[in-house]
């Protein structure tokens, strides 16, 4: 018996890294999954890999800054699998510039993907979750949403995600829609710069892997976390405990 039996999840940024790991794990634990990304070739590869053993994953093009794409993604989950129970707002980008180096265009780009994307996904998913009698929204923030580490614009977006998560949790608690944030430290994905991955600064002595984050998302998505909302799950090998 899987921990997500009977549930349907929508995962943004699911073509690689943490999003792909979440999609694979959720399906192994009994969920049906809609995977969204702008990396179509990689996304279809993840879909095909999962569906070698089952037909429980669907990939579609999802630009998280586009409300119409989000609407289509939610409608796909409902039409193909009957309902929507879980949203993982996983998509994100980083741009490594100081404040003075950050142009208005760079600021707007990273805000659109990392902050507006979470807002749009949440806004579109809530009515579907209401129809399902509740749900779990999991927003992938960062330790940069807790402490000042990383480029300033990126930090600003991840701080926004952290507090937007809490606002969502409070507003929709009475409808049994939970919302929590995950705060990864250095994780071995395409986004991580070697400068941010100094193992000597991490108490557990290694950087994370995508499955480390996926298992945290699995817990928050499952009924095991039914009394957890508005919380922060830090998965950083002890970095921010120092």
C-alpha cells in the first residue's frame, strides 16, 4: 500500500532535478502525476520512463508565469485522473548578480518564475482542491528564504514564497487545504553552482540529492502530515543550524 494511494499530484519544474525525483517517487507511492515544465524533451522522457511500468504520469508544457498554462495543467489533472489533491510548486530559476548588477529585466524575470509562478499555481489549484474536499500545496523555497545566502534577487523570491505559503495556509485551513514550504540547502541539481556547494560548511558532510527533497515532499503530501500547515521543512544537512 502506497503513501499516496488514490491521490493526484501536479508538479511544476518536473522535467529534471527535484521535480523529476518527486514525480517518480509519488508514482511509486501510488499517486497519478501531471508533470509540467518548459523543458519539453526532458519532460517527455520522464513521462516515458515512469510509464514503462504503469500509465500514471502525464507531461505537458507549463510556463509557470502563464495563467493559461496553469489552468490547462489543472484541467488536465481533473479530466485525465478525476481530481487534484497535491500541488508541488517546484519550478525556479537563479540569476547570480549583485544588487547593482541586477537589471530590472533580471529582477522581473526571476520574480515572475519564482514568486508569481507559485501564486498562479496556487490560485488555479485551490478550486480543484476544494472540489476534492481538501489538498496539500508544497512550495519549494530555499534556505535562502530563511537566511541571507545567495544572490539578492533570488533571496527575495524565496522569502516571498515562504510568507506566501503561510498566508495560503491560514486562508484555506478551514477548507482542509494545507500549505507548507520546503527549504533545501545545496542539492546536486543543474541549478547549483559549485561556489554554493562547499561540503566543509555542511555538518552532515555532503550536499543533498534530489531524493532528499522528494521524500520531504512525499511526507507533506501524504495524510501523515494532516495536522501540518504553514510550516517550514528545512532539508539542508544542518547548514542553517550553525
